[in-house]
C-alpha cells in the first residue's frame, strides 16, 4: 500500500505536541503530511562531536557534555522577563548557559544531572557563555536532537525545535516506507536520482552531509521538472492558429513610425530610420510575430532609457490599423497616466484614440473610457488593475502589452487575456533585465528582444559613491543644479523616520540583509533639506499618500514647480522628468542592484548630463560590492548577471517574473542546478509526449505535483495554473 501525503491532513493524526503544535504549524502553512515532510530545514548542525568547555570559541556553535552544578533564576531590566542561568561543568572547565523568558527551563533541569547541550557560544571578556542551548539528559533516549546531524527549522509560537523534530520523526516512522514516489523509475535511473522515501529521510535526518546533498538534488530535480512541464505545456498551448493576423502595409508602417518618431523629436522615416539598431530589430521581430496566426508571446527587455515604450506603441498602432484594439497594463496610476499622455501625443497624427481606465478616476471619466473601449472607439486602452474589472470590455482585443510584467501575477494577466474573443498577442515588457542564464531556462518558450543602445541625445549617467560626511558638498551641488534650472530626486529607504518602527515602501527592493532600524524617513529628510536649502522648493512623494497627492506631487515636479523631490522608490518605475539631472540615494546599501539601476535611469533623460550619487556608510561587504558594481557599469544586463552572483536569483530574477512555479530548493544561480534544469527540460518533453500512454506515468506525476507532493503546495498551485491537469 502506498500513501499520497498531499491528500492526508495532519489533523486527526496522533503527533507529539498535539493540538498546540497543529495550530502553530498551520501558521506556517503546514496542514498536510506532505507539507510537513517537505518543510525544509534552514540549516543543519553537526552534533556528533563533543567539544570540551575549555575549547569553546566565541561566535561558533558547539555541543558539550557537562554536569549541572548550579541553577538560578534572575530578573532582568526588561519588565516581566526573567533569565535562567545554569552552570555547566566538565573535566576541562565551566560555562554558564543562559535562557531569557523561558520559564520551563527551570523545571526541566536538575542540579547534579549530566546533559548534552548545543548552542551559540558568546564571548564575555575572558569567559564564554552558551546562549539558549538545546539540551537533553545523557542517556535520555533523545533520538532527534543529540549525537547526530540535526535539522534546524524556522519556528513560530507554539512550535518548538524539539516538538517539530519529533513530529517529523513520527511521520517518517509511520509513513516513510509507504510514501508514493510519482517519478517514473526510468527517469530516476537515467538521472541517478535518490528514491523519494530515502530522500525525505535524508532531508531531515542525514547520516552524512553527502546524503543530504543527494536528497536535495532529488527534490531540486522534482521542482525543476515541474517548472519545465509548465514551460513545455505553455508553449504548446499557445502554438497554432488562433490570433488575429496583423500585417501593416509598407505605407501604413512608414506613417506609423513617422508619427511616433516625429513626436519623439526624430526625423521622418525614409530609407534610413533614426531608431537605434536594437529598436529597429525589436520592431521587425514583433511585426513578424503579429503577422502570423499564432499568438505572439514575446518579452521585450529594455535597459533603462532604451525606448521600450516607443517600440510598444508601434505594435499598438499596427494593431489599430488592422482594425483591432490594444490594452497596455501599467503597475501604477502614475505610470499609466504618463503612458496615456505620451500615447495621445504620438498617436494623434494617426487618428488613434487613446482611453485611460483608472480605478481612482472620477466615475464619469471612468465610464467614458470604458464605453470607448467597449464600442471600439478607443484603439489603445491604457490602465492599471482597473483593466481586469468586469466593467471593462473590449470590442476586438488583439494585443495585450504588460509593462513591468513581473509586477503582475499569472491570474491577473489571464483575466485581461480572457477579455479577448480570440487569443490575443502578448508583449511583456521589463526594464529589469533578466540574466541570460536565467532567461534560457525560465523563458525557453518565450521569444525575447533586447534593447541595450541608448537613443541619440541621451548622455551616459555618471555614478559616484559618497558617505554622509560628504552630504554638505552633495547638497551644494544640488543647489547649483537647481540654479541652472535642473531638478533632483532624493530617494530614502523609508516613509517614516524611526528606530525600526516605520515600514519600507511597499513593493520596493528594500534589502532584507540589512537591519531597517534607523533608516532615514521621507518627511524627516524633506524637512532637513528645507532647512539646508530654504530658497528651494522641496516636494514629497511616497506610497502612503493618497493617489491624488502622489499625482499632484509628481505633476508639480514634471512641470518644474518643484526643485527637489524627496521620495521612496515609488518613483522607480518609468517616471520621465526631462529636467531631472541628479539622483541622490541615501543609505544606498539598503537597495538591490536592480532597484539602484532603475532609480539611476530616472535622470539625464532630457539631454543634460545626469548624475547618480550613492550615499552609504555601510561596512557590509556584500552591500559594498553591490555599490561598486553599480558605480563601475551602466549596462543593466551585466548588472543583472552580477546581482545573481551576489544574491542568487531572488524574487526579482527568479520564477516570479516568469509566472512559473516558485523554487524552494533549486537555485538557478548555481551552475549545477542550471545543468539539472536542462536535463529536466528534456524529461518534461518526453513525459508530456506520453500523457496518453497506457501506464499513465506522466499523468500521475503531474497530478501528484499539482497536489504539492513532493514540491510543495505553492509550487503545485503555480503548476496547475500554468499546466492544468
């Protein structure tokens, strides 16, 4: 008999820890046997070696075997918090073990007993201290926390390290031999993969670290196979004849490009176009896709300031000339308004009407825009999430353009695509370049166009790293720029100024590696600048303002009514202010490379020389490497590769952009896992070719993955969206 843990709830099982443990596990999203068996340890501790107390080293973790010679409870300066101190002695010396706020420790320890204790060693002058060590009596029969390689899990209230280990052990003892392994034996044999039951055992209780590595390789392969199944399925689903054929005549194309380039300040199109080489190539690739009957799926990666939007408008205008509509989805109202204003200016000579659909717009304005979309009067409909709403309909939707596509989930994109009577063409745009090593694996089914060249008139932006000691000179430079009619962005990491009480701006790339306490706030920084530059006009913009306030602040800055705009990364995406020449980023170490590069691209867009000044006092080595990388190169594609080397693919560069199942174990920053992904691609092709075979192995695998076994429910759910079973 085999057991599918994805269908077996924890509730009702007799687990050590009882209902209290189940409630705590539920907070962690662990409610089934599969959830618990695939709950990954954060790290492992080797507790097989006993360290003499005299040899304890501060800053390390160690296991000792010692006798309890003293036990006392003391009050601390923190109200209601006490500490328990046990003096532990072995043949080499003595050390104090200290626990804060854990009243049960006193009941579990007895003077005179010998225990095995593992914890972090803290140096206290000439002495050492064990911080909150785990312990068990020598000979007490603890099979899960002592004398072996021990898993260390993420915990929450109601879930202790010991109770969680005991629960996992109980499940493995009860079901380990009966766990269903959905992967065909032939796939396992070809790729030298550990059987699943053995892998789950070694994931939690490895006898040696090489067995843990083999277990992780097996589970990483399951994840990567799920991703590749979704990719192959998505590719096959979109293949075939189903979209509108959009093929403008040469005369139409010249008119379209002349209007757009003319609006951008370029010359009329003749035999030699003033597009950059990359833009010309991307336009040709997109138009070739639109001319086929197969729905286009293309990713337009444009480095900051390379002219993605103009390329997208060519596609929208071509769609309009073919009698169909385009929808442009933007992540913020600010960016949607900017796109609409630009589109109206560029497309007006072509007689193309543009509608703007915003949830925060007045009712009459929103109703008029939706009417224009529904009756086909508007050939280009631009909006935010309001485009998904039931009230927004289209007469003949032929092309969907998604700007900053990684900010939208699969379901959101699907809602917009479903508003078309036929499968629409899909153009995904991003100004956050995806490293080629990642794109080859996660976007194997997506055609890609890259924009690297800057249009004529754009000067390279100079980047400099400074410390807070240089701020007086920085503000003097900002003052000089304002006197010359140029403007400055000042970006800070927090909305409020607090000792860890405020919140980073929602949706930013705030760096989780660094403590947020003490970060500079928008309002406080704006006030400092008003005092330092009393003769300059200082504005403020951040995510906690009402939409109207943000819009007014940005419009004032665009109109030149504000000299300096202090804000969070709400200004990051797509904001185009021609007179902005300086970007000052305070506490720059708190931002990721992608965000720093995006912010830098907000200045120097009007022909004036641009400056990006990164202010940081951090001595963190990784942060310093990040700032040096941004200072030394302006190539966003190269920076994306460097970001991978520094931080791994992360949420920006990983599967979140692709709309594919998330990765928990595999990391595409690792060459071994990239090689494994290529193998998984080949296996996915073969498995989906056999979906209708007599054995049903492929279907059983996909169904098991969809239930989250053994890849986790989040990955399984994403697989179901991408490749329905």
